């Protein structure tokens, strides 16, 4: 499941409903996001659910490809608890928090030729060279437990909150492939192929799939906000800035190789002596070109999230929010969001947002996708609050043409 979503809900924000002076707060949240600058949600779901991908669907997808393509997916979930004791370290305005989060992150960049080669083979490249350069894949799955402190200070006109947390990271698995330069030439008569590539491969321990402690590391998290007398709120977060060191059974491999393949000669197709394809099967190729002979530790950075937002209240019924978000150490471009909140009653908030960027590219000349989102927040009373929504409403309404989908929810309990 999930944690940091695009819901623009800061870790300790209380601007949805007025519970800023609570004694403690517990919460559970989850989110899922997929977006790309070229792969539609319909094609992705067809691929993930392993239903039939016919030639028409592939041609539609190929027509949407750009020279440089990106795709990302984040699945996160967590629980948290914040408490403000009467006094802590001699102060009455300090608090403690603990959080548990689980992350599954995938991001990739790829050329249009690589995508066509993967889904439709090299027949279409007869007499041509397929460009595979500057393509990458990063898959990381880990869990995290975080401890930290909060401090509230300020007068009646301006209230500040500052928080800092330290996390311990436990890595489950990681795979990284970086193709710096790569090409595949197919002879016009299909008599041979020439493949060349300069690439790096990193893998966590593959010998024991049931082991959870394949990598360990740490992260640091910062949070700051201030609120004016009329509850206009500025928030700043820099979370999950850290690393994971993958253990002694991990592998790293660097290759700069060229291959000329003439195929396999079969003189009598009805009388084949032995397995002539033994040296060309998929497993042997994978082990030769993606596995190292020796184990070696390596370190990866966790996808750190930087987020800044500002909430402005027009009245007790309407307010707007501006947000900028960026994930580092991934193919995630800056995301820009404008969000409008409408409060029909004291217990209900309906929000509409428009966002641009993320895995869908920050180049407006290349990608014109502006995604609408919808959110609903409800106060059940006695401090129980629910928030649910999506930032990719268009991905569900028009899956054949849109390239993003996602959903998030948060349940909070405030103890007064």
C-alpha cells in the first residue's frame, strides 16, 4: 500500500478541519499512482492484467510514443501517531511522532525503438538500427520506521510548526538497469543481427527471495509550516532523503559488449540431433549479460520528496491551494498543482484540482496533459476524519487516450 501521495496533505497539517490544538493524532493512509508521457492507462491495465494485446492496441500505443519516454508507478502505505504531552523536555509545545511506511517504486525511461522491440520484436527493424540508448529501469521495494519530534511556537497572529524525523530503512529488493549506449541492427534478409551496448546492472540478493533484510539504510525528514490569523497556511516538506546499502550478496555488473549473431543452422528440421538452441535460451542469455560472477555491495538513494504548498482562504466557504512537488533520484519532473476547496458545510469539503508534470514530463511543448483531480473530505465528528480522492480523474474517464491513474485515502483520529 502507500504513504506520500499527491493529495497535498502534509505530514502534520490540520487545515482540513480545525483540530490544531489536539492532544494526539493517529492516522492511516494509502495511495497509488501511475503516470507516463506516452503509455495510456488502458494499455497499461491490459498489460498488467495479462489480457490479450492485439495489433491494433499496439499500433495505437506506438503512435503515442515520443523519442524519449518516461513511466512511473508509486504504491505506498503507512500508519502514524503524533502525541503532544503536557510537558516534554520542559516544554509544553513539543510533541513526539512515530510512523511506519511501506514503499514500492518503479520508474523507467526508454526510447520508442526499445518499446517497439519489446512488444513487437525486431522484424519491423529489418535493414534498420533500433536505438536503445539512454534507457533505464529502477525498481525498489522497502519499508521504513520513523521517529521524530515536533515543536509548535508563535503568537496568536502567526503560528509555526517545525518537525524533524529519522527513519530506518529495510530493503526488500532492488533492480537497476542503465543503458548508456545501445543499438540493435537487423539484416534486411534476417540473416544476422548486430547488438552493441554499454550498460550497468545492479541487483539485490536474488539467492533468497523470502529474506526481508537484503538492504539497510536511513533517511531524514524535515517539516515546517506557518499559519496566519485567518488560517492561510504555508507548508514545506523534504522527506525520505536517505539511502539503502544492499548487502554482501548483492550484485553489480558493468558491460560494454558487441554481439554478432548469425542464427542457428538446421540442415534437417525433421531430424535435429540434440538441443541446437541450448546456448541461446533465455535463461542463459540473462545470466550471461545481467548477472555478475561475484557478489558486491552497492548503495542506492531512496526517492526523496520535496514539497511546497500555500493555502489561501477567500472565505469560510472557499479557499485555494498552490503546490509544487518533486521526487529526486527518479524520472519524476516537478509537478505543479492548483487546488480549489469548497466547504458546503462544516463537516464536508469538496476539492477540484488541476496538475501538470510528474512522470508526464515538464516540457509543455512535448506534453499538453493537464490532469483534473477530485477529492472529498468528511468529518464524522468526535475527531474522526476521512479524506479520499484522485489526481487523475481523466485517466478513468478516458483510459484510451490519457496516461495517468491513481487514488489515495487518509483516515485520521484526533484526540482532544
